[in-house]
């Protein structure tokens, strides 16, 4: 299994067949996006806590790629 992905397990113990970003993957993605914005603006921490919409879009893309062919 990847360092960034796991299968989601709900409160009843049901395991989702699709992979999703785990807490480590979510944190790393957030840091990577914020670093990109900081790089291009030249202003350190300019994007801190301001990239939620971008992160959600990237997460959707990542999930669609890693789960290609997995039935919903």
C-alpha cells in the first residue's frame, strides 16, 4: 500500500474498495500546493489555509486516477 493512500473504513467496519488519501497524503498534498503558490508569488506563507478549493480539485483528480477501473 502507498504511504499516501488507504481504503476508507467506516464506523461499522465496512471497507470501501476505492483508495483515498490518508491523513499523511492529505497533509503532504496541502503542503505541496501551498509551496507552489509561495514559489510563484515569492511571498512565504502567502497561501497558508487558502488552498482548500484547489486541494479538493486535485484530490478528485488523484482519486479518479488511482481508482480507474474500480467499481463504485
